[in-house]
C-alpha cells in the first residue's frame, strides 16, 4: 500500500450576512427557524459533520444576534465569526473571512447559510473531488427543469465548466441552460485569496460575485463540477421555500425515527425539532409536536395533539391526547398523563403518577404512584408517594407578592375541592375532608376539616308548605 499523504485539514466559510429581502421580515433570514434551529445552523452543522475546523460564519445583518444564537446552539464547536459590514456580494463576503482564516493553507469549503438540507456526505463528496483532481476549485451543480433564480453553469467546447453566469446577467440562450450553480464550493486556500482579489463588480447587480471564481480557476486548471441532488441544494429565499425545507426536514426526522423502531401513525402529521430523541416501540399518534430538548423513552404512547417541550419521559409513559408539557419537566416510568393535562416548568412526576384531565402542575414534585386525576392546580408543591389529590383541589401558592410551598406527606388523602393555602404542611397519611379550606398544618395521621358544619332540619319542607297554604287561605278570606 502506498503511504497515505497527510491531508491538510478542511476549513469552512458559511455565508450568512445577507438580509434576505425576499423573506419580507424584520428578522435576518438565517435566524428564521426550522425544526427549532435557526436556518444558518444547518450549514454550520453540515460543515462540522464533514470535519471542518475552523468554521467561519460571515455575519452582517443582525450580526450580534446570529453569532449569539449559533454560539449558544453549538457551544463547543470550533466556530469563528467574521463581520461583513456592508453586503456587497458573495465574493465580498468570503473576503471578509480572510482574517478569521489566517494560517489555513488547505482546502476551504464555502457554503450558503440559507441551504439547510445539504448533507455532510455531499459536502465531503465535493471536497474529495477537488482533492482527487488537484484542482483549484470544485463546485456543486445540479440539473433543474426550472432553473429560475440560479446561476447557470456555462461549459467550454470540451464540456468543462468555464464560468457561471447569474440570471440577471445571462443572455436568453444562457438562461436556457438547466445546469445551475448549487452555491457550494471547495477551493484551495492560496487560489482562493489570489482569485478573490481579482473579482470585480461589473455586472447587473454591481456586486462582487463569488461565482466569478469559476472563470478565474478555469484559466489555470478546469474546475471540477460535482452533481448533487437538487433537493439537498435548494436554497431558502422566501417563506414558501422555508416551509418546503421544513417539510423535507420533518420527513427526514420521521423516517430516521421509524427506522429506529418508533411507530408514527401519520408521518405527515408529526412535527419534531432537531435533537429530540424517541425510544423504540413508542407509538406517536397524529398531530404530536416534540420540541427542544425532549427525550421520550421506549414503549411510550404519545396521544393525538400532544405538545411536549423540553420534556424527559422515562419508558412506558402514556400521554393521552391533547396534553401539553412546557418543560423542563420529567415524567417517571409508567406514568399516565392526560387527556388535557398541562405540565409546566419544574414539574417532576415520579414513576406511576397519574395526572388527568384539566390538571396543571408547576414547579411541583409528585411522588411515586401519586394521583391527581381531575381538575386540579398544583404549584410549588412537594407531594410524597401514594398521595391522592381529589378533583378540584388547588394549592393557593401565591399571596399576591410571593410564592409559597405546599408539602404533602406520603399516603395523604386530599378530599375533593380542597383549597390548600400555602405555606402549608400536610403530614404523611393525613386526611383532608372534601370541600376544606386548609390554612394550618395537618399533622401526620390526622383528619382535618376546614368547612362549615352541615346543619340538617328534619321535616322542614313539610312545615314550609303548610305555612304557605295557610297564608293563601288567609289572603282569600280577606277579600
Ligand atoms: C447564489 C449564487 C448563484 C447560485 C445560488 C445558489 C452568487 C453571485 N450567486 O445566488 O449562482 O445559483 O446562490 O443558492 O453567488 N451573502 C452574504 N453577503 C453578501 C451577499 C450574500 O453573506 O454580501 C450570503 C447570503 O446571506 C446567503 C448567501 O450568501 O446566505 C447567498 O446569497 P444570495 O443573495 O441568497 O445568493 P443567490 O441569489 O441565491
Ligand atoms: Ca440564496
């Protein structure tokens, strides 16, 4: 075997400074979200997955926000940011990255921040093709029946890429060309900086076009064109394209989960953020949405219309339809939630807990096997194991100024329609009578009543009727 030459590491530039005029938005295009991540995250992720380091993101519009968002999404990634103060074109944008790429002598991949479906495998293919051909430049191209909006690839007499012409600069004949520039390149660093210095702005848009690199490279050695799947390379320039890319991402997520053993009853009606995990043999009913850092264990069932954000579910949890979890929240094995439960931040529901319809929990721990099956509000509560919370029970955790805690011991029984005025402690095994307003501590093992004593007047109805009849007779006699 021939000794393998040590390859110079790959660096990458992501172009993300543009405003995205066609989005008609107050938010920079690359910050618009797809599956819970900003648009630019996808290109950065593909570059990182292809092994690029550093990855330089060229920012301009809302630069601080774009940088902050990407750094918080990818805290450990080798990211650098370069500022392009004025957006004078894609070549101008890459020039802005020069300082951030000092010392880089190997191949530089260039990606658009608005192309979210590109895979790392495709990027690697472009990088490898340039390496193999030892060409100054490789570019991704695709064949489109409807090439509108893209730069067209003009080939020379020998079929080699000679230049790219942007639509606005193209002749009618050139506009007929269906092979277009996908906007993904890999260039040799030395060539890149030399060529960029020679790119001018004499064109229909008065911009510095990165696409001019193709003609500049062709003078030295033919650039390599790598054909890629148009689906992967399609850009997001307006809201319709954003929605279409979102659909493709959702389909990919659903397929990956199904391959990993998750049942998705109607994949077209399932929404799932990047990074969400779902265990095998979990069944997902239609219209479920999983967001943020949600992790669902194996063998769970997620009922129709449920929305889970930042929720961590142990195996075997049943979420009945139309339940909302606004985490961070954890749910123990075998717990049953819903239908129509609302689990808010700081809820920790242990193994075997039942939380039923119209029950809201917030910053509340429910111990093993505890139940609150109907119409309850549990906020700032620490509830032990095996506790039964009756229908209509609420914790009065807020006095208008501060939040207070309610503590309920193991095995306690809270009768229906109880009002628990916090701060409050109810001991283990204690009983609270239905309809009570409890304001003082209830010791373990005791029974607390907090309601008016019932009064029974026997024979009251008959006496009342007799009185009425007498009054009627008296009235007649008087006439
Ligand atoms: C570009 C290509 C076109 C190709 C298409 C593929 C050029 C001149 N044209 O066109 O050949 O078919 O991509 O999707 O390159 N950006 C900056 N700074 C700037 C200008 C742009 O950072 O000054 C960024 C944008 O934010 C965007 C990316 O570069 O993420 C591409 O710019 P865009 O204006 O969308 O280029 P296209 O018209 O799509
Ligand atoms: Ca674009």
